[in-house]
C-alpha cells in the first residue's frame, strides 16, 4: 500500500482524537466545504429558565438547532464578538470550530455555555446535511434506547401517607421509571430560614445541619425505602448548597436506605472537600451539571472524588465537549450521566443522542411531563418523544431527529424578545 504524507497525518489525527471522531470524519468527508455558515441566531423562551435556543443558518437553506447555557441577550452580544470565527465556516468542521471557539483568550475568555449551544446546533446541522442521526455520526448506537431517571414529587417525605400516595400513583405510570431522586425532605429549621415551606434556604450557604436535621433526613429516607421496596431506586438531590460537615452528615444519614447516589452535595468548584466526602461515605457521589469541559472534570477524576459524572449538554461543551469528557472518564471506569433540568426538547434530544453513542453511559434526567411543563409539545403533533420502560428510543430522523413545532415556539417567546433576533 502506498501511503502519502496526507494519509499518515489523517491516520495519526484519528488515533489521537478517538474512534468516534474518526467515524464522524468518514461520514463528513464527501460533503466537506460544500456548505457555509451564514448566520447564528439566539431566541429566549419564557419557559426555559437556564438557557436559550440557538439556530445556525447556512447558504444551503438548511438550519441546525442547539441550546446554550446563557440568555439570548448574552448570546447575541458574544456572537457579534465571535463573528470572525464562525462567519463563512464549513459547519461540518465541528472539531476545528470547537477548538477555535474554546481556545482564544483575547479579547474575552470563551463562554462555554454559548459554545455548548453552537456545538449542539452544529451536530444537528451535520446530521441534516448528511442525512444521519447524530448518534450514528458518533459511531453508535451503543444501545437501542437512552436510559432515563425521574424526580419524586412529595412535599413532605416525613409523612408516610404522602409518600405512599405518590408511589401508588407513580409506580404504574407508562413511563416505567425505576429511579427517582428527592430533596432532603421537610426540615423545620430550613423552612424558618427560607420563609417558604419545603424550600431550601437561599444564598451560597445553607445553615450547617445538626443532629436534629440529620435525624429528620435519616427518617425521611427510611420511609422512602420502606414504601418503594427493593425494586425501585431512590437518590438524594442537592444543588451545591451544603457545607462539608452537612454533606458528610447527610450522606451518612441516608446510607441505610441504600440510595443510588447523592447529587451535587458541595459547590461545583472542585476542592479537597470532595475527596473527604467521597472517603466518608458508601453512598455514590454524583456531580457536574455546571462543570465545564474536560478541564473542569479532570480534578474530580484524577483524585477519585466522584462515582458518577453528570454534565449538562448546555454547559459542559455541547456534544463534542461531553464526548471528550466521557472518553477521559472511561480511563478510570467512571460512568457519565446527563443533567437536562428545566430545558427545552433540543437539549434533551442532544442528551438522548449522547446516551445512544457513549459506551460508559449512565442515565439522563427526565425533561418531559407535567413536572417540566410538558416540553414535549415543542415537537410537532404526533412526533412527541415518549419514554417507556424508563428509557427513550433513539430518534431515527437526521440530526437530532426533532421536528420542531414553530407555533409552540412562537407561543413561548419571552416578553420583548425579537423572534430569532
């Protein structure tokens, strides 16, 4: 075989980039430099609290959609500053654009939330151009459906009757969820501090828990385990609000209930406190919804501080960023789940495609149903996503496979927001 220098360079790049990028390059090669980006637009919805929609237009009349971890106003300002990077670029050069956007430091450091939304839109666009679903462009499917977990909605976990009522209504639902995460439960001192029943205290510091608080938490999770039995999993939800003594105490309090994980017990900025917590409990520790790129997750992995990663596609670097995070996590056999919180269907579909392509995948947080405001209506009628047996089948359409209901979007444009301004 006669190998040219170009062939050798391509082979070397594929070897260092990971097999999923080599797979993508083989799909994209025939269409390289046939399409150009003409515009990137942002849109703020009134029912997505932690991000905005992104649309990439091309000279071929094909558009791709993403979801960014920032407001539309912020996105438009940054997009104007970044125009020299993306204007006229080949949208199929996803990795090249990813590095162009994440590497510069002047005049501003990269805004990873915006870059995440652009990256998701680029993958959607690539799939539409190439006629393939995103998970297949990344070498999938690794599994036929993406596993999903849900939220348990009980206002007072110390009230066994409430817990039983919730469980009776939930266990036979067609979604078939097997894992539910809950808050720490009703705590009188937290209610007093917050001024609202059942709502954790606001601010960067929640009051340090004492024995009174921890015994209530232990009792709440004892009741949960008693009611759901051994066929369902429960987990504790946090939002980075606890200090180290409280996090350790909470983890130890719920250990007898054998929870599946304790989510975001400490502030997301890495510190040695994470290692101390991990060594203090048998409860698996999960975190990552506001951690950015491989660099942000690296200290957690290098120091053995967590059991499960939980990045958000709109904050961690989009689809490209999370694939790189998953590759690094695989070196230490750490699974990767995905946060998809109060998002739109675009972010949720991006998560589902990642769930179909990542080998060391865990689960996705549910973004459908009443709890999230029936976001599935963002899809065209008859094309709404469906969860069965605690999983969502991988979309078969090109790109993200989401056929957007433009009328739904128009109904939910934020006040005073220009339509795709």
